[in-house]
């Protein structure tokens, strides 16, 4: 398939690389010269403007927020340039209404639209293990699934906007787990439990989760498991996701008081920093080694 990719940064870059590795014809647009040079070296065609992706059968968008998604698809005339029957897939985490509105515009041009946010980070993309939550027409999804398979497992979850709803629930749960994980580590510390020992026990027990395991791998020094991305980046992303989640809950008049209290608490902890939350002196190479062990097939094997 002829695939266009917009936003080949920390998350989108590895996704685009896997698409190219899978044998698809890849065209890339990105604002950064170093990204353009990287993909040109890999053999992708690098275009000078987003609208030059109009000849692609599928255009994938992986930018930061709602405004950027609207800018590239509407202001930069990507949808207008695309041929009837082509498809846009938005991998960014944005408001479901943003996707529904863009789907209406795409329909005017005869272009299919999928909201397909991803979870699993750059590491998951490199290993082709991303979870891809897809909203939109099932037939359109099935046409694009071979491309999505290059970087993960795609699940159709309903009409346009549904992928974003699932992603927001995922991210809310992630933030809730940060708050709960911190409280458990705090209690363990106050009970004078050896945190090094605790960090070896929990990833193999029934308390294990992705958040807890990554937190334990840092020796409970970093609450945000995404330490390699930088604390400020993590805070910005969590702030955006919590705001989107709260907006959807308010819009629908749902009762999510308990979840919202914990998401707010998780975000407050990231801002606060300090013991058990953020230690700037952490040994990054050792942390990455521990995470690699967690990801190995024998990580939970009995001794």
C-alpha cells in the first residue's frame, strides 16, 4: 500500500519505520530536518508539504494535539488533496469530537476516516507490539489493518470516536495506577520494608501491572514509568490526557468521581516530585537494564 505519514517523531518515527520495513511504499512529511534526513536515508520519499501526500492510499497522522491534527488535515489541505476512496488514520490522542468533525469533512471528499490512537510507546512500536484502538467503518478498518499490523495489533472498537474513548479510558487507568502505586510504595517505606526487595517481588506477583512493574524497575525512585522521555514531557502528556478525559466525562454527564480523584492525584504527584516520585540522580542505564529484564520471556519464570 502507498502510505503517507505525518509526524514521525518519538512515537510516530518507529511506527513509520515498521511500515517501511513491512514493504509498503512510504512517503513522509515532518517539520524537522533531522527526521526528514533520517527517513530519506532509510529509503522513504520525503515530501516538502503535507498536501503532497494526497496521492497516498492511506495517510497516517501522529502529531501532538487536536490543533495540530486539524492544521495538517484542514489548513494544510491534506484531505482536500486526497483521492476518493483513500483513508486517513489519526493515531494522535485527541478529543473524540475532533475526530467526528474531521470524519464529516473527509466524507465530503469521499475519503475514509479512522481514529486509531495507540498505546505502548516508541518501544512498543519498534517491537511491533502497539495496541491500536480503531474507531470507524469496519470495512475501511479491514483495508488498513495490514498496515497497522506492521507496528502492532489493531482492534476495531466501534464507530468514529470510539478509538479515542478507549484510549482516554486507558490513559485514565494509567494515571490512576500511578497514584495507587505511589501510595503502596509510601506505605511500604513507612513500614520499613526493603524497597529493593519489594521491587523484585511485585512484578512477579498478582499486583503486577505495566505501571507498577516499570515503577518497581526504577527502584521506586520514579513514579512516571516514562522516565526516558523526560519528566516535563510526561507531565504535559498526562495533563492533556486528564483534561480530555474530564471533558468527555463532563460532556456526557457521567459519574466518574472516584476515577477523577485518582487521576487528579496522579497528576499532582508528578508535579510535586520528591522521594518515591522523581529522583533526578537515578541510574538510567541500570533502569533500562531492569526494564529489559521485565520484558524478557523468562522475567516471571520461577527460580
